[in-house]
C-alpha cells in the first residue's frame, strides 16, 4: 500500500475543530449553488411575467433608484469590510477582526433598515399586482438572507472574542463560512439589482 | 500511520445506542441511516400501496361509488406524493446511497454525518404530517403536480400542509445531495481515482447534481404558491393577473429532473448487480459514465415536454421535442451496455438478477413510450390520459421499484448477515412482474382510446379493461406478502451469509456482514477494478464456449 | 481456466471462512481483480476463422424477421379509436411508424435479454466466471449512432406530421396585436389564416368551467352544451376557462388543448366523419373532473344548417359574411 490514512482523520469530518474545513466549505459552496437556484427561479418567474403579462390598466409598478443604489453600495462595502475581518484574523489580530465584523454587521443592518424604508415608501403593496408581488418575494427572500448573514456575522464576532475561542488564526471556519455566505448574498443582490431595478 | 485499535474498543467515543434501538435514534452511522431510510421508505410504500388499492377499487366500476369524489382526489394526491417523495426518492437515493457510497469511496462515513441524520429525520415528520392531514382537515386534492389555480381554490389547509411537507422533503433531499457530492468528490480514499469508482457513485453524483440544481426551484415555487393561498398574492392566480403557466414551467423544471432523480440511482444499482451475478465486468464503463452525465445535462433542458398542450409556442415545442428524444440516446447506451454485460456471462438466475431483468424489460417499454410522448403531435392526443399513467408507471414502478427489490435481494446478506430465501424471492418476482404488467399494460390502450387520468368515473366502455388492471394491482399487493415474510423470517432464521456470499469485488463485500461501525476493521481496501470479474478470453475453456461467445465479444 | 477458477474461489474463502476475517488488520487490502491479468482487455479480436459464419447470417435473418414482424405489428394492430377529423389519419400515420419502431426495439431487446438469460445461465455445477470483456468501442459507437439517427428521424418525421396537422401555423389572432382581450396564448391552428376567409372557418367560443363546457357561436349567438359542427368545414375554437385549468379533448379527433384561465387558447380542426364523439376534460379540475364531459356532434352540412337555422338568433346572411377574422 502506498498511502495509508489514519482512521481518525477520515472520521467524521466535522464536530471537532481539527476537522476538515475544506469539506465543510465545499459543502457550504454546494449549498449556496442550491440557494442560488432558488433565486434563479424567482428571477426567471419575474422576467417571464415581465415578458408576457402586461400590467393591467391603472396598476402601479414604479421603482425609484436612489435608495437601491445606496443599498448596493452598503452591501458592496460590507463585503470589503468582511474581507478585512478575514485578513485580520489570519494575522491573529482579534481586536481588528472584531471591529471589522461589527462594521460589516452594522452595514448589513443599515441595508435592512434602508430596505424597510424603501418598502414603506413604495407606491405599491404586496398584493397590488403581479410585478409587485414578485418584487417583494425576491427582495424579501434576499432580505431574509441578509438578516441571517448579519446574525451569523454577530455570532462570529462573539466567537472571536478570545484568542483561544472558536475563531482563531489557525482555525476560523465559522468566519470563513460566514464570509463566503456574505459575499454570496452580495453577489445575489447585484444580480437582483440589475434584474429588478435596471431592466 | 494507521491507528489500529482492538475491535472491542474501536468504537469511537460516541454515545450512540447500540442494538436494534439504534435504528430509532439520531444515529450518525451511514449504515444505520441507510437502513432507516430503507425501512421508513418501505413503510410509506405500504401506505402508498394501500392508497393505490383504494384507487383501483374505485375504478373497478365506471361510476364513483367507493368513495366520495373529493376523497378520491385526496387519495390520488397522497398516493402520488407518498410514492415519489417518501418512497422512491428517499430509498434509491437516501437508503442505498447512504449505505453504499461511503464503502465505495473507501470512507468510514459520509462527509457530513450529522447533516445526514438531520436529512433523514426530516422525512418521518414530513410524511406523518402529510398523512395526518387527511384525517384532520382533508388532504390536498390537486394532484402531486398541484397546478394552480386548482391548488389555490381547493381547501387551503390540506394544500398548505402538502406544501410544507414537500418543502421539508425537498430540504432533506438537498441536504442528502450536498452530502453525496461532498462524499464522492472529497472523501475518496487516497489512491482511488474517479474512473475507478463503482458506477453507482457516478449515478449518485449525477443525481445529486440534479437535486442541488432543481429542488430549490421547486421550493421557491411552492413558497410562491403558498403566498397565493395564504397572503392572496397573485403569482399564479389569473383573477389577480397571475400566470398559471409560469407555475408549470417552474414545477417541471424540478419535476422532470425529479424523474431522473428517481431513476438514475436505479441505473447505478443495476450496474452493480448485473456484473456480480453474471460474473462479467460491467461492459463499457467509460461510456456508462458519459451517458449518466449526458442524461444529467439533457434532463435539465427538457421540462416543457410536460406542457405541450399548455399553450406553449411552437418553437418551444420543437426544441423540447428534440431535446427529450435525445435523452433516449444515452439511456439506450446504458441498456445496450447492460445487455452486453449479460452476454457471455455465467448468469445466476436468482431473485436479484430476475428483478434486474424485469427492470430492463419494463423500462425499455417505458422508454419507448417516452420517446413517443416526446413527439408533440403524439403527445397532444395522449397527454393527461391513462397512456401517460402507464408510461410513468413503467418507468417508476417497472423501473425504480423493481430495482429497489433487486437491490434488497442483492444487499440483504450484507445488511443482516443472512441470506434470503431464493424460492420465495422468485415467487415474489414472478407475481410482481405479472401483476405489474397486467395492471399497467392495458392502461396504454385506455389512454389511447379516451380515458383521461385522475378521474373517479369513466365511460362504461372501459369497464372490463379497468377491472383487468385492478386484478393486476391485486396481484401486486399479494406479491408483497412473500417478500415481507421472507425479509422478516430470514432476518431471524435465514442461513448465515458470510462476508461475501456473491463473491463480489466492490468494497462493501470486503468486510464482515453486517459491517462494523468503522466499515472495515483496519484500513479500507483499495478497489481499483470494481468489476474485475471474468476469465480473460484467451484462457477461455473452449469446451464450454461456442462460436457465438466469441462473436459476441466484438467483430 | 481451471486455474483461474480455483484462484477466484481461494480469495473468497480467505475472506469468508477464516476465523478472523481480517488476518492482518494493519495491512491495507488491495484488490485489483479476481483474475491475475494486470491490464484490462479493452477490445477483443478473436480470429475470424474461429467464428462460424452462421452467426452473421443468423443475425441478418433475425434482424429481418424482427423488422418484418415489427412492420406487421405496426400495420395490423390497431389500438386507436375511429378517426373523425382531417388530422386524425395523419396522426395515425405517425402512430404506426412509432408503433413499428417501438415494437422492433422492444421485441429485439427483450428477445436478446431472454436469449442471454437462457443461453448463458449458470448451470448446476458450473463454477467460474464469464468472459472478461470490458468494452468494445466500435459496438459503443454503433449503438450510440443508430439510436441517434432513429431518434433524429422520428423527430423530423413528427415535426413534419405536426406541420401537416397545422401545428406550426401562426395562431389566427397573433397578427392582430392590439387589444389584450384578443391575445391568443397558444394552441393549434390547423389551417393557415391567410386562407381563412376562403375556407370559410366556423368560429366557436368555448367556455370551460367547473364542470361543464359551454359552446357559443358568435355569428348566430347560439349557446349550447353540445358542440355541433358540420363535416368537412374547418372549425376554430377560441377557448377560455372561468375558474381552473381544463382541457378540451376529443379522442376521435386526436386533439387536445388546455383551456387556461386568463390565457385564451385556440384549437382548429376539420371534422370529417359524421357521428357523436365524446368531449373529455383532460385536466384535473376538481371533484367532478371525471364527469366533465360533453359531446361533439358532427353532422352533414345540411343537417348542421338546419340545426343552426333553428337556433340562430341573428340573420344567417349577416353571419356568412363575417368570417374568422372578425
Ligand atoms: C426515455 C426517456 C423518457 C422520455 C423520452 C420521457 C418522456 C416523457 C414525456 C414526454 C412525458 C409527458 C407526457 C404527458 O404528460 O403528456 C412524460 C411523463 C412522465 N414521465 Fe417520462 N420520459 C422518459 C423517462 C422517464 C423516466 C426515467 C421517468 C422517471 C423515473 C419518467 C417519469 C415520468 C412521469 C412521472 C411522468 C408523468 C408526470 C405527470 O404528468 O404526472 N419518465 N415522460
Ligand atoms: Cu419529463
Ligand atoms: Cu376536468
């Protein structure tokens, strides 16, 4: 036999800290592909509705750009700040890492607030017409993701509080996972922004 | 280097119940989870079968006399949903996938054992919820397709419960799919190359890709549908300006791949069973792999063949006809390869082999009617009739269910350490095969001649054929009795199987029966040629061979 | 051969019968193959002289018998109801072709399977394995190419059939654009719209609801529960549903079209044979779906005229002038 692998290493790859973060990240990435397909379904529905179902007379479906552009900026910046948090933990700088995490979560929550403001100032409601419903379904589902992502960021922030905690320079799977998820949510937002607001 | 512990203390520090109780626990052992899937799925199969019995009883007479019409639709919906989401999908994927894949990649468990257990434990509550909805509020009654606006206008509680349980089952299936992909791609034993994997791994890889890509679309769609029901949005509600055909597109974007999710693993299982019992290598390994991948790709772009009468534009019909018909090519390749695997073998005509061959016969017929259905003009006549019912039962029952039985006969010795009774097995196979064909064969004619599907009452000219069909269903019901007796009796009293009763080469047989928790005591074997059976042709015993043996091998 | 067999059995026994199944736990178990041959045999070419010629001839004969048998089955076994519309014979032509090809394939494959099971079954006392043939590239190419060609042929042929049935013709109202109410979302238009005026299409509006069909003749303002049509005159149904999806199916016409709420569809056909044929709802639409049936009465033009005359509210002259495009 050429290579032999200790039993322990092949053993259940999660649970212990020294598991296989690569497998978990791989699993998460696969899950995000699945998640992206849900959005793809919503977008496909939206585009089809737009293409074949004209808005009935008198129905209102108008979107303003300023707030969503602000939202886009918020999310893009938050992606960068999360990235900085990751860099900081790799340099074993817990304080800086946690600061960046907090900023990220703050930006995420600012996004949510701004999204709420947009919801309440829109000239249409959830059940007004087909486009409106689809708009709320897609943005709402995305907002759910942002909420989850912000919560995850805060959890990582908590986990990174001490140098011997769950998030360390050597093993920071929670941070890596939350970061990938956050970038994913931002990426989806960009696509969503193009499809819902620009097209 | 390898940590070798004495067998007694080798169990990792997990607080898992042992003995039979572990099958009712949140076990993270892939073998336990596999059997949990199998037994749980079989229980739902019996429930779904009872529902089918109710349907066939109603249809012995042309009038609606056995149950109320709305109850009939509930029974029909439950039958379809239970059979697809609680029997075939969990068993061909979850049960055999969990049991076999870690063995095949040389691992001790799946990549994410806890996620695996979660995926399984989503199933019983979802199934129970679905079934109790019938007793509490009345189940959904819009068919397993849940087309709006019917699903929006029928009683809401049942439909919402249906949506919830399908969402849970879809989630379970996605978790399973992620786990399979990670296990196959990431957990392979060092030295084991992809192209050395047993075919079932490829089938599960393809299936899991389909699961991950298509199930979320169904989930999203059902969420929208539930908004239409509870929040009065109008996605699919035409009175509010919605578009019902968009639902159909989204639904079939999942549900056509779903038919491959139900049948690709079965293809993989057959590819494991045939070589062992024919004592020959699997013919055309490489083309088999490519055809699985071709099926995966094509399977994603053929969904609208379920919508040829939904007012789809002509170009769409043309595209989906051609794409659909072309799926027959990779599918055909697999069948020819299986036939070539059998040719020149030393075939044991045991239950596993006979069920596999029954599968080939039935699936070929289902595939032929499938290619016919892909032709728009042909489909326009028979769409939504008993012809389609016959077609997909030849595929899912004649295909997947036959393979599940073949697999139970094949792997039972591994699961339990005991052999099943072969005579009872052959009886089971004969009864199932006859009953199945008697039940579904005549339905082709019914559909061609004017009987639509999903009806509780029908034109009296179809009475006799429907009664024949019901007799076939009764035979199928009876056929499960020898099976049940066999499985239960053999578990206690069957002859001891030994580690490798079939003298098979794939890694699950290279350990004890049933296997230890860590699959192999000591290191996992490296199986580079999982199908290395057979005598090299040069050393053929000429007294036992004829010219045709040689002709068969090529030119 | 003998050597191989015993080797095979030996290895198995090692696993199955030794008291400890894994004698050396620390050593990895590497199994390449039951046989000793190191490299897989990819393509085997036995000397042609070993093969008796009959096998080739036999194949040819079996193939021809299969083809003839399939043709006979396709031509002589009729599974379809009577044909009563212009496109039904075209459909039946397609059906025969598909049935023939399907029968050949099915009988051929099942025959091959059953033959293999009998011919290559393990007889009692036989040990050992079959031939170690792992594949054959020419064969694989053969059974990829042939089905691909067959499938392509079937696809093109059915496309042609569909075209002859009128399926590819643009729908009557497509070119109208304009008002949304007029938009036709899909369907089958069995006749070209240009010739609509010339061929004197009879328009009928179909309303489907739980659980009945209603037929309205706009030109005579007749509403009826049965569809009365004259033979040999093209009919165009404009169909809309009130509540849920239904489907209009006349098995004897070999035509079916969903009737979709919010999305009017169209179905055109020319009845050819007088008689009464069932109209069946073919889309689950609720508890009484099975009972949602009606009848299409195909009458000789004279009979139909008199039926129409008796029921029409508008003057018949007016009606003959306004034609399908109205
Ligand atoms: C040779 C490959 C196949 C082809 C060309 C094919 C084609 C089709 C077509 C065109 C339909 C739509 C019929 C209609 O509703 O009018 C259909 C229905 C169906 N097929 Fe297949 N099929 C194939 C294989 C399969 C497989 C592998 C499965 C599942 C394991 C399957 C399961 C089904 C089911 C469940 C339906 C009915 C769905 C429903 O309306 O409820 N088919 N098939
Ligand atoms: Cu399909
Ligand atoms: Cu109906």
